[in-house]
C-alpha cells in the first residue's frame, strides 16, 4: 500500500509541474495571438485613444512576464482575480459553469459507460454474431457523424415533437429532476459520441483474453460463457477499459463546446471560447488549468485503479 | 422555468398564414417607414396590456459582457441596457426625438444646449434622478481617462454644468444635431456619487430591474413598479438569453421556448413562414454593408478605379442572394432611406461591365488585380458576397482575389489595415453623425482614409446651418460626392429581420434606427 501512496504523491507532484508548464504555454500562446483585450472589447469602436485608456486601466501596458508573475502569485493564493473584460470575480464565473460541465459529463458518463460495457461484453460473448455486427456498426456510425449533426438530428426527432427541450436553461433553483429532464438531449448526444470508443475497447480487450490458456481451462471445466467472461476475462481486461473510460471522461469535461453551443448549455467550453476571442487571459488561464487538472486527475485515477485491479503490480512494491 | 419549457407547442400545419414574401420585398421601396406584418392581424395592434414574461433569444452575448454602458458593443448588451436604462432623449419609432429624462431641450445658437431634467423620476434603488446624476453619467464618456466608445461625441464639448433643474452643455462650434447624439444607447443615465457613476452597477431608471445576470447566458429582469412612463414596460418579466447558434435560436422559437429571436438566416425564413408558428418582421433601416478601399494607396487613389469597382458589382443580385431579398440596393450611400435628408434621386449604379471597363481605361489600365479581404465577422454572408463580387467583376476585366480572413481578430488585423476589405455600419439617425464618424477627414473610423476638401467644408457648414432647405441641399451634395467620388462600395442596405412568437404584439410602427425596435422591444411591445 505504501508503494501505491508513493505513486499517487509522485504523480500529484508531476501533475503540479504539468499545470505550471501548461499555464506558461497558454500564457505564451495567448500573447502570440494578434490584438489584445482592450481592442477586442471595443471591437469596431476601438480608437487609439480609447484603446490606450482601457489598456492603462486593465494593466495591459505592463510587460508580459510581469503580468504572468502577478497572475501566478494571485493564483497560488487561490485568487484567480477578476475577469479583465467584465470585472467579475473569475472564481464566481467559473464555479457555476464548472458545476454545469461536471453535471453534464457525469450524466453522459452514467448513460454511456454502462451502455458501452454491456454492449462490449455482449459483443465479445457473441462474437461475429448479428448482434456484434449491428452494435459495432451502430456505435461506429454514431461516432462518425459530427457532434452537431447528431445533435440536430436529436433536436429534429425529440425536441421539435415536444418531448424534450431543445435548449437547456439550468439555473441555481432548478431541481435535480428538472436538470435531468432538460439536459437529456445533450447527454444523449455525448453518449452517442463516446460509446463506440469504450465499447470497442471492452470488446477487444475481452476477446484478446479469450484466447488465453486459462480461459480455455475454464471452458473445459464446463463453466457457462457468461461466467467465463464476467469472472475470468473481465477482471483482467479492466486496466485498458479503465484507461479508455478515463480518457473519455476527460473529453466530456473539456471537449464538448459544440454540443454546448447547439443546446445553449452554459458550460466551461463556451466560456473558454469567448474568453479566447476576447483575449481575457485571466479567464483563459483559469479554465486551462481546470482542463489540465481534469486530465491529470483522471489519468491518475485510471492508473491507480488499473494498479489496484492487477495483483502483480500491487505486490511488487 | 420548466413550466415554460413544457408549454404545449402550437404547430398548425394546415392553418398557413398569408404569404408575406411579396409584402416584404415591397418594404424596401416604402423607404423610411417601419413595417409590421400582419400575421395575427387584428390582435397585433390591440391596446397594449400588462403582464407576461417576454423571453428573447439573441445571437449575441459574450461571457465577457459587463454592465459598463460605455463598452456596450453587441445587440445583447444593447437590449439588456435598454431594459435597465433611460437616456436623455429617445428616438421615437418615426425617427423623431422625443423627451426621456430630458423633459425639453433648446439652444439659441446651436453652441449652448440647455436640457431640462425631468423631476420625480427615481432609480431602481429608490434614489431620485438629479442633475448631478445626469452630469456624472455624461462625464463617464468624457475626458482623457474615458474608455467609452462614444468618447468622440464629447470632443467638441467644452463644458457641462448644472443650472437649477437644467444642464447646460457648451460646444466649441454650433451643432444643430447635438440632441440626436444624446439619444445614443451608450449614454445611460445612472446614479452618481461624487461626480462619478459606478459602471459595474445595474442601477438605472429604466423599465426593468435586474434580478440576475450571467454574462453570455441569460439575464432576468422584473418590471420596475415605479417606472415613470405609464404607457411603457408592459411585461412583468423579461428574460434575455444568448443563443449563438442560429439553428438553436430557430428551434427555441419554434418550440415555444422563446418569444423573439434576431438574425434569421435568409435561407430559413421561407420555412419558418410555412410553419405558421411565428411572425416575421423585416424592418428596412439605415444599416448597410460596405467594402471600404484605402483611398491613399494605389490603385484606389484613382477615382476612376473606384468607379470601375462600383460599376462592377451586381447590387440587385447581392440583395437577392446575400440578404434573401430582405434589404434594398444602396447607391454607395451611407445615408439610408430612414434619414431625414436621404438623397433618393441620385443616378443609380447598375451592374455595367462596359462602363467599368471605360473607367479602367480612363485610369490607364486594361485590367485590374486587387485583393479583397473578407470574413463573416464583417457581416453575415460577407464571404459569399465577396465571391459574388469577384464573379461579376471578372466580366469587367477586374480580377478580385478573394482572401478569406479569420473572424477572430478581424477588426484588429484586417479592417483599416488591409487596403480593400468588408465591413458594416449600423447606420446613424443623423447625417452629421454618420459622416463625422466614417467620412470626415481624420475621423477615427474613416475606414477609407478619404479626404475630400469640398465634402469636409460642407460638413462643417451643414452642421450649423439653420435653414432646412439649404441644409437639405448641402447634405444631398455630400451624398452625391460620397457616392461618386468616395472610396467605399456600399452595395446594399440590410433589413433588420426578426421573428416573434404569435403571442407577442407590437406597435404599428417599429423603429428603424436600430435593430429590435431601436433596442426598445422590451418596453414597447406586449403580450397579445
């Protein structure tokens, strides 16, 4: 167990380093973008005088390293500062949206992960059957369409007929049941998009194991195929499955801006896009750190879980 | 809120309302008149009644939006501000100035303007609107530190002072149109402390009080029970949603989740009409799409080349294809049919390749190669418009190389940077305002870097001229100069196209000075 703890701590330390590098890269990249917040905020209305005045007010006339340092020292003390664009506290702006994003990610995962595992296991069990082919083809079709297309099709079928809202209006007073109802279409869209990856990984990992001698042994003992898959193959196939699930969860948190736009879902993706377009570096940095943290933490969790499922790795240290 | 969402959708496939296409296309010819289309017939013009929640879905709104009235730069912020605030002066639906917080205004010489401030108006916070508040509100846009987009309005202002219940504004030169500037949507009246307003406050004296605001998502407002206008602000509640995706916006209207949407893709208007679930409003105004040229740089420094480019564009075709017929041909004239001194009798410029070739020869050229920089950030359909332009210009021996630019950073890196690009104007209620902002020598947004001695001379003269007829003559001459000697190709005036649910009623005449009834749909419209 000590080894596991050491691994977690080591990974966390590396994670912090990763976050630091990410923040430098993001800051550098946004510096390279043409234009700055002052001129973006004023848009077509920008004149040299107003831009200069706004730049002075926002502290954009300071050199880049100084601005980065100011931001970093603030962030280390838990103060992400205020948005340069509308002077609202960044933590307030992000908090609600992060909650929405995580809600949608978990909602989609709660639909997609069981679905993918069941389909994957059944497909492995009935390999090359009609079921295997149909579920494979269906999942691949769903993943091959662009997200917005899947979303529009669902809107056409399920929203225009009045079953579900085409637009998600979540507010702090919405009840859980309301949220589940309103966010159903985006969650379903995401489910269709991520299921194929996880399902095929499950199927492949199990089929791979089915050729192993110990499975043959189990079969010779006369165990039922379902029992062989669930008791003997699945535990050994868990490591790759956990990894692919973790990657998909990270994607659900960071990569769903298109779905957010189509369903008008107030998540982090839209905030990130707006902030980049307006060069609101402080917000971009904060969100980038959240996204990077999501990847680091989910990968760490996947590694820890994969280690736990493998007694050989557990006993080594 | 789920109650609203689950509201049964009214879809009546068999009850198709009369087709309004022909009516819409005639609208351009009606000129200044705003036009409301009788979808629900009688009901639309019934007496206004109080009540209901007005849900607006707009294709604008960023997470970076704030409350500062000086930084309002998109339709979302404009409508949100119209719900919270009043200005000194309002532009009525027919384009005339009517009193708002200024009860009356006058000037003996056009240089010293006296505005009498209305008494008994209170802010949402309960504080009474005073002369000091008004001065603080105006000063927010004035001075070296001001970051306001309308800072330039105040460049000629030498002094703003209180005089009892009046404020007195002194200009450095006469300007008969100064009150028009005071109707600008940036100039919100807000409470001042020690001569300054707090630009992060929601407090105003407008029809609705802010309940919540999530930038880029939604704003909810409730009716201001103490609103001083008895016949305005009919809704109990207003919700303004940012719905950036045009298909999502259309869906929201069709499924009854919102009552008003803006920016309808011309291609979908016919389908929306056929569904019979919405009224489509197409309002001809002064808004226009432009292709400015850098008049300092070759080849655009030769007016013959500019004229060749002006005759090489098929304006009719562009109105049909880019605007879906919801607009009108413009004769390279930034002054629109909704303006007072619009010059309608100028010789129209039709697509004429021979004439374009003639002007090219005058410029000593057989053919011309130019690059046109476009992005849809300039206006929706700009890339397609550029392609159409290139197609027709080829017939005149002009080779337009279309350069597609990214939307992101367009106003920084392309507009006023590249010698030939696409842009748009919202149009201005006053000729002087339009010309001073975009065509006067050295104006910050003179995007063609155009200098014309006679034009600049007329601009100053017309501003202080009191004789209406002389003034009209001068403005007509200026429009003639801009049209035939200017460096901006203005192919079309785009209508403001919006759609409402059948449950919304509007006044007979809808303002054409800005989109959504001059942004004031929130206070002028009501539930049918």
